[in-house]
């Protein structure tokens, strides 16, 4: 099934829902998927760099970090 067909199937199923709570839950589920909630490339690189540094054993204690 291609993407367009999946979207049409999903819209049809949503239109058949009569439960307000379920509609609200679906709306809440879709909120984090907005483009503005996605990390930028630079944010993603910084996080990956931090993970790499932790994997290499390069750590700073919270106390030292906050003292700077």
C-alpha cells in the first residue's frame, strides 16, 4: 500500500470515530510530530557528540559543570 492510500485509509477511519476522547487522544499523539518539535541538525550533532564523549569516558561531574 503506497503512502497516499495509507493516508486515505487513515482519514476514512478518523472520520468514522464518534468518541470525543479518542479524537482528543489522537490529536495529542500527533502534537509531537510537528516540524517545530524536531531537533535541528546542529542540535542532533551536539547530542551525538555528547554521547560519543561519554562512550569514550570523557565525563564532567554536575558539580564541576555548574561551578564553571
